[in-house]
């Protein structure tokens, strides 16, 4: 039976990622408002993930690809 090839390092590479501190609800609301994410089709969990990953990073801002508009299908 065919098995897909495992990527080099596999899931062990995830252990090398820095931990992410969960965003508080107030931070998520501020990110949604500040980045005009309302009405974009993202859910509350998605907004939390974006806020947790981006709002604590100096490399993330309104021009980050995570906040870029996506074409609708």
C-alpha cells in the first residue's frame, strides 16, 4: 500500500516553535476593530489565533499577509 512521504523532521519541528501566549478577549476585539476584520468571514477562534500569533509580534501589522484581503470564490 502506498504511503505518503513524511516531511523531513516531521512533527518534531513543531517543538522548535516559540510558545504563543493566548490573546485575551479584549485584545482580540481590539485586533478585529483595529484591522477591520469584521464581516470578513472569520470566526471567533480564527480571530483569537490571529491575535495570539500576530498581536504579540513586532513583525505583524496591518500589512501582514494574515490581514490581507482574500478574493471571494
